[in-house]
C-alpha cells in the first residue's frame, strides 16, 4: 500500500500497528515514526488509530504521561468515544492517579452503562483503595451479568477478571464467591484448560477448602502433566494437610527441573514453608523467605499500575509471607498488630 501511495494515512497507521505488535523488537522501535507521519497529515480530524497507536508505542517506552497526552488529543478529536476514554482511564491509573481514573470510569458509564472495562476499574478501586468489600461483591455480581450478556463465550475474560480480583479480595467471603463464579464459567466454557482448573484450585485455597483445591489441582495435572503451576498447587495442599514427605519428594523434583534463572517466588516459598514445618533452623527458613520476596518483586519490574500489576503482585501471597516472617519475631512484636500493618505497607507502596 505504501509503495503505491507513500503518503497514505491508512497505510502509515497500518504499518505502524503491524510493526508495534511484531515480535521483533527492532520493528516495534520504529513503529512510532509511522504514527507520527500519519498524525502530521493535514487530514482532520486526525485518525483515531494513529492516536491510539502512538499512545501504545509510548507505553512501551514507559512514557505514560506522553501516552496520556496523546490519548487526550484523541478524546478532544472524538468526544464521547468510549475506546479512547477507556485508554485514558487505564493510563491515569498507570500514573497512579486513582481519583482521575475513577472519574473517567464514571464518565465512560455515562456514555455506555454496559462498559465492562469501566466497571472493572470501579471494582478495583473499591478493593484496593476504599476497602469496600461488600460493595465490590455487589458490583462484581453486576459485572458477571454484563459478561454473561455481552461476552458469554469469552472464557479468557471470565478467567482474567477472576484472577485479579480474588488476589486483592482480602479473602472476603462474598468477593470470593463472585470470583469463583467467574472462574467456574471459564472452566465450563473450556473444560480442557489446565490453566483454568489450576486457578479454580487456587481460589478454593483462598476459601480454605483444601480437599476441593487438591481435586482441582489434580484435575489440572491430568489435563496437562507438564503444568508446574498445578504441581505447585498440589504441593501447597500437601504441606497444609501435613503430608510433608510426599510434598518434599514433589518439591525436590520441581527444584531439579527448574533452572536458577526461572524459579518462581511460589516455589521458593514452598521450600521455606516445608523447612519451617520440618523444624529446620530458623536461619534456613528466613533465608528462603528473603529469596522469595526478592524473586517476587523482581518479577514486578516494568509492570505499570493496573489489574495486571495487582494480579502479579498478589497481595494475599505477600501477606502470607509477612505472617511467616512474624512467626520468627519476639512474642512482644507478634502481639502488636501494627507490625503486620507496617510490613504490609512496605510491600504495597502503590496502595497508599
């Protein structure tokens, strides 16, 4: 297209998006110039896809303020256009501006009361900023109805929503009931997915239903014998249930096949938990907990604030690690709830 018409706006935008979404980094780096050329045309209004493409390009460079400025231009050129407002909402959260992000979500819903992305933002704010778990559970029910109505076959969407919100639920019963409903929808739509079966097992763990969790994890392993996540789930259940010898054998196997550069924080944490349960020296357990935290936070580098960040950060996991640290503290420190709050605050800087 560009060979036949070098200045074609449509051609420039298309080439920009092709390069940006290419798996080749050298192409992605050059995509910005095509969006710039398209936006430099005399055409009015400027093409929406060029604004959004340039914004996405700037996101890859971690230039969120520049990306927001670009999206704002799109909002001005196309007032009331929901996709542009959704991008604005997400970028405002990337910049840690919760208030503006929530305001934009309400603005989106004034144009389209069925916008799934805007409702997700409101729920995230309720759980992470306001601590309004009851309201969040109610809003999650409304979200499930929206997905059932507009995306009833989208098993990936059910799974993605569930995965984030269960991890920031604070193990609130009503919220977990809703997130489990979501992941069960995903399992029903895609019964051969080991990923979904593993997530169902994890959500059973959050609800304290270890037998159901073990069943779900074993089902996931039947679906995919190579699933490390499912095996980690089985081991965690075995440790909790006191099956320490079986857990140790499985853990030794996993540690044997995992290279030093690919170990997960969850796997390292299970080693710490097993060491503690088997009465190994406190220094061993603390060292393993320290390695767990280091691996975990290293994995968060470069992820902007948003649902993906909270899913990967997994506050529930970090609070569990905090409690294990405190088991080695003097009795006076353990009796002071502020100690746990302080450690949690240090773990979750974006929640302040």
